């Protein structure tokens, strides 16, 4: 296999506490050397990365690839192409497919398809319970043997505490983390947006913050009881963050993630673009060099319907604070493609979820780095060492000998996300027309170029 030298970039590798201008040498699909002005034979291909960040390939541990069963929305082939465009070299696919990923043969089928059709690494999460029904445990041991990196009923939440306790006990024996979509069904009922001012004004049924917080609290208590690891997915509410912070302080084995829509948008956005920009969206463009036009959208736009919902400005601030102080370990997209015909219905009837892989890095840079809340190295850690630690991966590092999964991004590039630029099969994004700051320009998986925005990195 060929060798490649990426020269002159700002190498940020949180696993090795590195942030310096350096070269990265790839050989036979592995990282061969990292350091300033590496001396290599003249015949080795060189690529200039001046002005760009060179970091370990980004990991997104919360992605819905929709295969098997819902391939009109996305497939392993299209979803991993979308990931590469966003700068992601590894994704963890959620098991709420049709059928669900609840046995070893389904895991094997997905790994096989991913190996032959996937652009980036696909790691598989299995279900906690059979058919995601919360009534009977899935065979966690054989799922582990088949290669899953975690178990989760994402999209659903096991309501029965005893079931969750047993899941944590089995998962602990198998050295697997349990990822939970924290939702108390009795409290949430058929809520469609955050329960508060705007849900009242718009006449939509509320999804109260307490519907998430009670499950976060339960999971923490059960993690403490069992010694298993609980990872709270896509946290949306301020008190959820506070609960995780307190639990971590006590040494409970808990981690948590945040999604870009939860640290960017608020429930005012459901009332339309004007309502959002007037109050909660003020200052969005403050880190931009150019004065851009802000996008507009109507009220009741179903691309603002996600589960858990976008909440108040105070909740959004608490999510950002949680990322800053380390309470939240991971940024993940919850990339959830849905077809136009499914979303183009009344708000009450539309499915929850938005696509997110292509805007994720840019929104994180815009909202956290350019707003001067988080340094670049800390931000990269949320996409690399954060998920790698929770999932026990040897990825997310530029250590010599590691797979040459590498992402290049321009942290200062200002651009607008357009519908016709997306590689996804689905178009359910609220961020079309949004000015964004920061963009992935290239990515390699095991030394193979999988994304090259300008066509300038192809040897
Ligand atoms: Zn979920």
C-alpha cells in the first residue's frame, strides 16, 4: 500500500496531548510517524495541509443508517458517504432498524454490508431488549460475541427499572456500555415539542423536561447499584446535565452526549425563523467575519421536531456548560433521516428526528469554538477520545501504529449548507440555508481517501 505525508497542518491529537504544526506520515494504512518536518524519502507523496487542522478521524457514536428495513430513508452506503463528507471516519449505527439489531446474525449482516458498501467504519450497537419492546432482554452475550460495541433501545427507553438493572448487570459482564434514550413514557405521553411557553402558544402537546430527567436519575442510581456503565444519549435538559455532573463527582460510571441541535436551537424555532432570531438566535453570527443573511422558515416546520425536543435558552446554555466543564463527554449527531413525504404532514403526525452528519462539526465549531467557549483540542476530544473511551475503541488517536483514520478541517471556512449539497437520501434538516463556520475538507479511513472536498488531496 502507498505511503503518504500530510505536511504543515495544525495537528490536534487529544489522546497524545498534541497541538502543534507537524507532519503526519501514513504507511500501509497505519500512522507511521507524527512530528515537525519529518524526513522521508523523496518518492513519498506529499499533501500540503497548511492552514488546516489535522486530527484523528472523527467518531459519531449516534447514527441511524436505516438499513435493514427503511432504505428509502438512508442505506449503509449512502449514510457512510454522508459521514465522510462531514469528516467522520467511524459511526456507530443504532439498532432500531426493521428488523432490529437484536441477534448475532443481524449484526453479522450489517458488518458484511458495511465492509463491502460502506465508505467509513461502521460499528454496531445491539438492542437492550427484544424488538425494542422493553419486556425481555436481548441476548447481550451473543451480541457482544458478534461484535457490538454497545447496547441501546434508542428511539425507545426501557420503562421497567428491573429490566434496566438486569441489562446493566449483563452488559457489565460483557464489558459493554448501555446507551439510554432517557424518556419516561408516562410523563411524555404524546408530546411533540418542549412543554413550555411556545407549546402553549402554538397549541402543541408538550414533552416536559422532567420526562427526560427522571430517567437520567434512574439510570444513574442503577449504574451506581450495578457498577455497570450508563451513557445518557442526546441530553436536552438543564437538570439532566446537573444530575450527570453530580453523579460523576460521586464516581458513578456514567457518561453523556449532546447533539448540535440541542446546543444551537431552542423551542422558539418551532414558532418560525423570525421568532427564533429575534430572541434566542441573537448573536449567532457574532464569530463570523462576513455578514451573512439569516435563513427563514415557517412556524410548525416539522424539521424542528426531534426527540428529545429542543428546549429553552437556559437548557441550551446548560448543555454548552456541560460540554465546557466535561460533564458531557461526547458530541453526536443523532443523524435520523426521514423521507419528505413522512415529514410533510401536520406537526403532530411527523416522525421525530433530523439528519445531522454534514452540519455537526460546523455547528460545534460555530457554537462552541468560535463563541470562545471551548478550545479546538477540547472540541476535537468530544469527537475522538470521548467516544473512544466510552466504547473501548483503539480509534480516535494519531498514535504510531493506530489505523490511519484522519480528518482534515478548516475551522474558519464560512459556508452555507444547501439542500443540493447533501449526500443523504433524506432532506430533513432545519439547517439548510444556514451560514456555518468550519468545514471538513478531507478524510482518510485506514489510509484510504474517503472525502476530498476540493479534489486537491487526491495524489
Ligand atoms: Zn434517541
